[in-house]
C-alpha cells in the first residue's frame, strides 16, 4: 500500500537539502564534499519517497544505485536520474575523507537541476492531501 505520509515527510526533508544546495551553489567557499553530500542526501530521500509511494519498504542504504535499481525493477522511469548515482560516495566516504585534490569538480548547477527534477517527479506522484 502506498505511503503518501512517509513520502511527504521524506520529500520535505529533501526540500531542505535542495534549499541548502541553492545557497551553496553560489559560493566557491563551500567544499565539494559538503555540496555533494547534500546532493546525495536530497536524492536518497526523494528516491525513498518514490519507493514509499509505490507501496514498498525502502532499504536502509545510502546507495543511490540500489534505490534506482529497486525503482527500475518496479517499472519506474528512473533513467533521467541515473547520473545521481555518482553522488553515493559523498554520503560517507568523501564526507569524512574529502574528495582529494585530483577530483573532478562538481557541476553544481547540473547537480542541483537533477535533484530539483527528481523532486518534481516525486511531487507529481503525491496524491492531493
């Protein structure tokens, strides 16, 4: 059974991450690991909200790949969001160790656009209150 209450709670939490991303996008002073962490967190929460809307229980994981795969198995159109899988390491690995000097810089505008699009995809599926 679909769980819109859980989905709304997760989407609301993701909206806070997205708002932080909007502010951080404009500042080069924010390290990549902090920006990437909020991309990962927003995406994780929204994918879990989507799973809840489908009536399934989501696993306790930070893996964007795992969540995308679960949704795809259920026939969800996740292809536009597959690039978010690259943010999985920001949940733990890069958050504590940093991304390193040789890391590819994050395209902050593109990352934010992807998470915002995922938010809209989840919102479109939420039933009216």
